[in-house]
C-alpha cells in the first residue's frame, strides 16, 4: 500500500511559466515532508522541506504548500527554467526519520 | 564541503556472488541511511544507523542483506548469494543527529546477471 502518492508520472511546462507538482499521503503520523530533485545517474538532491506545523515554505523560486486536512502537498516552481527538467520526488517522514517516497514526477520545461 | 560518496558507482556480478557497497557520509553526520531504488519507483528504505548501531533495519528484505558501520562513519552494505531481483540502485544518505533532512550520495548501480 503506497503511503505517498504522486499521481502524475509526467508534467510538461513552458519556460517562464509555473510548474505545480502534487503529492498525496495517507499516513497521518507523517510530520515532515521533503521534495527532492533527481537527474539521471545521480542521487536525489534535496530541494525544500516543510514541517507539519506550517502550511507554506518558500525558498527562492520554490514554494511548498501543505494541506494537512486533505493530506496533500504541492511544489510550485516559478518561473520554470529548462534546467529544472528532472524527476521530482515527494518524501515524508515521521518520528523514526526514515523517508517514504512517492514514485516521482518527470518534469520537462520546454524552452 | 564534501557530500556523501559511494563506491563503486557501478557493480556487475553474477547470481550467487557476494557484494559489498560502501558509503562515506558527510563529515559530522551521525545518522546514516540505506535505500534501494528500482526502475520506475521511488527509493525504498532499507536500514538506518544512529552512530554505530542499527536503529531500524525493518526495510532489509531478507537475511541475505546486512549492513555495518563499525566506527560510526563509513558504512558497508553487504549482500550474500545475490539474486537477479537484487539489481537496483543502492542509495546512501546521511543527516545531522537524525534530523529530518537527508542528503543523498550518487548511488551504486548493481546489476546481477
């Protein structure tokens, strides 16, 4: 049973526009959420995170929104750049710190 | 500073052989994690070390898999009697004192023929 779901396997966006990547979770014990970006043949790179006590965290072009009642989070990238093209993973953790990942969304930003 | 490093970057072995995968965490990070990523999936948790001891090994798939971290820094993931289904990318991550943000290495791509 998947506890973290990324229902869109892929997303295509024009350069300069907003990219919105979505993630849903089922385990109410999760209290920390992270987004990682992954290029082919590399390990995941940490992007941004949010604690369950917050509903928004912003870092430059990246903003993560958390809706605890809906068990939903999203990553907004604005403006999108071609270098943002990668697979984005949503991950969640509880008190034991181990991360549970979604299957990822392949973002393609077209010039 | 230096990030998490993993060696080898690629490993090809034959079914039934023994392999060791090494992870060097970020200096000063006391927590170390191993994950496994199969094609089309997200990374899946294998084991978590806090210092020298395995705090959680609930993700190890069976007793062919074992990991050690004898001095609280470098860790080795050991796989005995490898099977074709063990083929995957093995990722290592570390974090400071078990805080939530984990930093990943580039992974070891294991192929069992």
